C-alpha cells in the first residue's frame, strides 16, 4: 500500500516536471532570468507596499551618507540620483549591482529600524534595475531621473527640488549636498555646456511609452495625500469614524485627491480588495 502511494507521488512529480519543461520551451531554468551585474544601470527602489522611505530630512541625509560610503567601497560611480518620499532612483556605473544595492539597502534598513523601532520592512525587494547598453538610453534615463519631481508636481521646475543631483553638476563642490555624497559629474559636463542648457532640457523632457503615448496620470505626493486625509478627519481618529463615512473618505482620497490604492491602504485600516470595491461602487 505504501509502495503504491510512493509510486503514485513519484509519477505525479515526473508529470509536473514535464509540464514545467513544456511551459519553458523545453529549457531547464528558462523561467528564471539571470540579472546583469556590471555596466551602466537605472536603479529604482520603492518603499515596502509603497510606504514612505524618508520621513524627515535627517533620513535623507543618512541615506546619502550610506550611499556615498558604499559607492566608494565598491569602486562604483553615481551619475545621478533623486530621492522622493516613498522611492528613489539611481543612474550609476558599477561592477556588481547586486552587491552595491544590497549593501545600501541593508545598512539603511538597519539604521532606519533603530530610529523607528515599530517599522518591520523598509524596502520592497528585490530592487529594480535596468542595464543601459546604449548612450541614448543613458541620456533618456538621465533626463527621466532628474525630471521625476517636476512630473510628480512636487516643484515648478526640476532645479527647485533639493534632494537630487540636479544642482551638483555645475556647483564646483559648493552645493550643500556635496558634503554628504559625491556625484560623478563627467557625463553631465561632457553632454551640457552650462546648467541653463541642462535645466532647459530636463524641464522640457516628456517620457514616452513603447506605444508612443505620454503618461497622463501623475501620482499625488504622499505628503499631499496625508494632508488631505488629516483635513477630512477633522481632529478625529479613523478607528472612531463610522463605516459609511470611512467609505466616503476612501472615495474622496481616490477621486478628489487622486491617491493610489497603496496610499489609501496606508492611511485607512481596510484591505486592498475592500478599497477597490468601495471605489467601484
């Protein structure tokens, strides 16, 4: 009886293996793509469940200090960066992107948890990275990265946003952030003759999707969503508010403030499924 059961399980396992091989085109390991580790990269990392990664300026400064240390230790070059509320972008050159980002995320997470003991997870993992094989891709990523804050309606022109490398290229080391992080300005200086030309091109940049369309919807910054939410609470606690009124708050956040489902879930004690259902009714 036991032998028959064992043979049956063994046969099921063989059948499942054959099905998996057929799905992957008959190639073993075809479902898992190997990550490129060296070269130029666009790196992007979001907070866990799109939550805030930087709660105050001290967090951003410590992140820059840690980033600078790891880049020097690994012999990597940081061509550009931007820190937003719940994510960040890098344009960099490195020999080992996995080691570089692993160390940055690990060290900042350890520091962050000491500052905010109730936080369990800081980043969504694994980090996102796109290898840049062409000079045209490097330029497009460079412009996309620096224009992020402007496209998110966080500033009028991109050079007004403080937490990016935008104003460090032509500063001659005199920018306030230069003492925390060293940026490789060689690409910017070789591509643009002045800060005016660089700023003009960044502010006019519009990212294009593969189908040729420009993205229309812009994500509302977390601080604006939070301010709108506090206004609606009127000094109350969300747990003390009735079910129907919470539904109204969810709809208002979604349709008046243009908050994402993740932003709403961070503020309201409801599941994603419930929030979606409320917004569709």
